[in-house]
C-alpha cells in the first residue's frame, strides 16, 4: 500500500487477542490508542506500557494513551475479571503463608 507524500490519519478497529497490542514503525509517529471503559492499565502487575507514553483517563471512562514520535508501541491491558483473579490469588497466597508459618511461630514461643 502506498500513499502520496503528506499527513494522514489511519484508523484500525479490530478485536484483539490476549489483551496485548504491539506495533513498530520504520520512522517515528504520533500514536493514540483509546481503550474502552471495561479495560484498564492502572495496575502495574497486570499491565505494561512502553516508555514515553502519556496516559489520560477521560470523562466517559475510556483511557487515552499517547506516544509522541515513537518507532514502537507495546501495550498490555486487562479487564475487571483478570484483576479480581489477581486479588483472589494474592489473598490465597497470604492465607497459605499464615497457615505455613503459624506452626513455626507457635514452636518458637514454646522454646
């Protein structure tokens, strides 16, 4: 695909798999990505954004992520189900740690 020399705006709308978006370009571009309200990039354990991005939460609950003059974009985002699963896992691990450490702590007090 070729275009005449000039400034263009290209839009691409498509379903994504695995909540991960990557793009690379031959020359630097200004890139905007708008995530719908059901997705988020707030939690660093679940999401990642390539360096140089500006993240803005808009009034309609969408998230706008912008890069100025970048040659690559890497964005990993998540939904509320994945965040709930993370919190469940962290709570389970905390309970497991208490159960495993409790007998040790009880025997330390008796000595």
